[in-house]
């Protein structure tokens, strides 16, 4: 594939030292072999040949037009690469990445310098490979990633189990079931496919086997040794994404040149996703590459370390996120212009005046399981259906504390937290805390939240059961945020003992007592800064190379809460399917159909259930394959129970079938 400015190598084998070959697609300037250029490397398991082909062509084709070689490599055992993919971020994956970088730097079209870019998985392994310090790796752009695989990833939050753990395990279950393309790998495609179907395994079981922050999670968590990263890092995320906290920790802890960018976006590259303003992100990437891979002094070094979207007040039913850009010259947890303000909680109020709250109260809460049905997703993908809805839907099952109407605008930038004195009537309990922006008409828009499994109050590595009815002082950190509360609105804190289905509930209902005399909210208040008005424009997304497709079916988005009063079953039903299409250049039709259901009956904790069914298909002429994966997670007071099935079809013939039936003991969870 070529155009008048770039050359595309549809398929290239990259040999590993053990003989395994990884599949790559490469975009480069037409004259790169005569005038070598730096390489930009993206390394993920999401199939360069089909499911990410359109996106990859836009991004890496753009880089090629700007004088770089864009390189997309399928991980070992994914897409068209040989081998079997058995888990996330294994040492084999990282070692392969180092080998790929060395190979790229040695090619005649590469000048010896390599940068890494990636979102989510590719954002993770960009940081992880940087920690290994391959000398050819000169800079990284990490989008929507984490430095801490236990505390701030899709699996656990505050020591509580995220149901995104089930959703994500099911996504990879489906990806790992897909075959390589016969036009790339040849007649061995079916043999390789069957090896994957047999060998990839059920990752949900692996992740549930590690319910505390043990060595499994410490591996490839770069927070274990920030100083090992020696190359410049640009960290990017969005407030609707699940990974915005990472940007702030990287800015605070890395010692290398670094920049942070947080918009209002969900889990997509900033030039592609909403909500909030799209920007010319690919141009921002090129400025970063120009500075660190080509040595162009373009002002990147002199710009503020951290730039974030200060969100404005908005209806919770809107997918827009108005606001403005603000910046901090540096971020070390003690930035000038930001001061932590501490306010007491008492009598349903947030006390801005200290003298109002001399008397201690004991307030108790045991929330129904429906608190959380309107929380949206931990990590927003669609930026429409999966955003949190009006929090009045949730507050009936929570303890609520409101400020008085604000006498002036109040802006937050940083990480709010709660310091709570509490007790529990059960040895295992969870607390969920939310901050909402309450308008004069009563509508409540969630601003940020945090959850804490109270057995993890002192440590994620060594949890401790609660002694029933004993008082404890605990801290509940919330997600970082930038938000303007306008004059006349109120700030609301809501506390609940469940947040289903965003997190898996405790083994049994617990009643928490909150003691208001020593319970407080800490808010990082930011003063306005006139320098914000002088920030450089980030522009609008520019034109990118076009990949020809024919759409065969439109996208389908559903996020439906149902309560069957006849059976008393409450369920959240989710469909988030992209459009189906044919890749015209390679005559390949692909489709993805995923349905998720999270339910319970009669508020009984032993009826909580999550189910994900995924179908993926590929068609070219007479060649047709389809895989169907189904994963169900339930629990008792003592165990998690996993039941899963995997079926693969070639045409009308089922060529593989496997059933999984697993039980994992609950550990302080």
C-alpha cells in the first residue's frame, strides 16, 4: 500500500532470539532508506491486521507523513505473531519488546532512534520497557496506562474487586480465541489457531488467584522503581478514563524530562474520543518526537509540566464536558496555588465554618445493592452510555453531606480524600465515597469517587479483618480531578456500603457507623492563575491517511437498568459494539458482538452475578471463522465461582470447545 508521500509494508516478520517471529506492519516516508528516520513503535495484542487496522493506519500513517517510521507489532501469540499469549506484561513480552527495539534501530530505513507510543496495554508496556533501559529507546508517550498494576488498574481499586476485571478478562478471552490470517501465515494458520485456543487459558482465574498486592502485581509495576526510567516520558489520560491518576504520580515521581496531559476524554486517543474537546493530539506527539528523537528545539522543554482540562459544571445527562485548559509548571504534590482545605462532616452538612461542628454524631448506613447502578463504568469506552448518571438515583441509599450554597466559585485540582472515623458490624466491609456538584435545581453530577475495602485500610499487601463495632480512623483517597463548582452550587459528599456493579460487594451486608466529630473531607483548592489564559492552543484534529472500509452494520450502544418487580431481579444490561465493516484492501469482513449483564435478586449478596458473552467473526470469500466466549462470575460468602465456555467454528463446523469450572477462595474480599 502506498500513497504519494508514504510507503506501507503490510507485513514484516521480526525474528526473536528463540526463533519465534512477531508480525509487524510498517509505515515510512518514501525516501526513508535513502534518508533514515526515527521509528515510532506500538506494541499491543489487538490485531494490527483487522480490529485495529483503521486506527493504526491513521496514526502511523500520519507519523510517516511527518518524517517517522510508524511500526505496529502484534505481541507474541496475538494477531499474526507466532506463539501463545498467556497473560499481561509477562517478562517474555517485555524481553521481546527490547529485541524489537534493537531490530528496528538496525534497519537501513531507521536512524537508530526509537520512540514508543501506546494506549492502555501499549501505554503500560511503553513504561515497562523504558524501565529496562534499551539504549535505542529515546522517548515514550504513554496514554491511559498505570504505574501500579494492583492499586490502579482494571483489576482492583482500594482493595476491592472491580467488575471491569471480569469484563476485561472476557475481552482478552475473546481476543485470544481469534485466528491468524491465512494470507499472512499460510497453511499453518489453523494449527496455530488451535494452539492458541488450547494454551491461552482463562486469565480471570489467574487474576482472582492474587487478591492482594503480591509479587505477581509488583512485577511490571514501574512505581516499584521510578528511577529506573531514564528516557523522557509524556503521560496522557482523561477524566472519563480509568487511568488519570497515573499522570499525576508520574509527574511527581519520575526524575526524567516529562509532561502530563489530562483532558475530559474517555479511554481513547485524545484526537479520537470524547467527551470534551478533541485536540490535535498527533501533532502534539510529533512535537514530542521532534524534541527527543530529532533534537529539534521546539519549546517543549520550556512548557508547563502539567496541563489539564478544568471541567465546568454540567448536567449529569450531558455527554459534553465544557471547561478550560489550566497548567502547573511542575507537580510534586505541593504545587503553589493549590492548598488542601479540610472541612468537617456533621449533621448532613460539610462544615465550612469550624465552630458549627463541636458535637460528635454517630450516623449509620447499610446501603442496598442498587447503589452503583448509575455509576457508569470504571473506565469509559463509549463516553455516552457508560458515564455516571444523575447521582440522585444513588443518594437515597447513602449518607449525604452537603455544603451550603457556595458564595464564590470553588476550583479543585488534585486528589480529594476523606478522613473518617468509623466502625463496622462485620469483619469485612467496603465504603464508597462520591463527590458531586449539586446545581440549584437539585441535579447532582458526580465529580470524583473512591472506594476502600476496609480490610485494606492499612495495607494492600497484608489486609486485616475488622473487629466488629471497634472504631477505626481510615483514609479514603479519591481519584484526581480538576473541577469548577460555580457560585450558588453545592458540594456533596455521599457515602455508601455498596457500589455494585462497579465493584464486587463484600461477602455479606455490613452496617457502617460514621462518627462525625473527627470525620473530614480534604479538598485541594486551586486559585485562579492568569497564566492559564496564555497557554498555547492544542488545535483541532488534523487530516490523517484514510483506510478504505465498507460499513456493513452501524454501532450499537445500550446501557439499560431493569428491575423486574415480579421476580425482584435487578440487572444492568450493556451493549457497546462498534460498527461492523469490511476492510476493502484485504477483502476481510470482521465483526464483534458483546453483551454484558450484571444482576442480583432481592438484594441478596449470594445472588450477585456477572456475565459476558462475546462473538467474533472473520470472513473472506469461502473462509469463515467464528468464536464464542462466555464467562460467568458468581460468589458465595467464602468463594468466587467462575464458569466459562469457549467454542470455535470454521464455517459450520465446531473445531474446538472447552469448558472451565473454577472456584477461588475469597481473601479479605
